[in-house]
C-alpha cells in the first residue's frame, strides 16, 4: 500500500472531517486522514491504486487548495 502526502489549506477539523467523508465515498478502497497540526495541513492517502490526480481534483472541487508533496 502506497502512502501519498498532500499539502492543503484546510485548517478546520469540521472541514477536514467532511473532506475525508467525501473522499472515502469516492474512493472506498483508500484511507484518508488529516494532520492539521502540521504547518502544511497534511492530507494523507493510503491506497493500492494511483488516485493522486483524482484526489487533488476532488479536494479542489470542494473549494480547497491541494497539492502533492514530493
């Protein structure tokens, strides 16, 4: 299982929770969680599939900034 890390502008726990729920509905075989204590408001993705671009697109569609950290 691969882990990908994204930088976001999501700062509120409620928004993070709603985003995770939305992503899990779109990608039920993946796991998502946030680290809002990190300065980059990290979104972590664990998946056996390459869903990096669809994840970024889904977060952006919710009105938030999202980019893959290398």
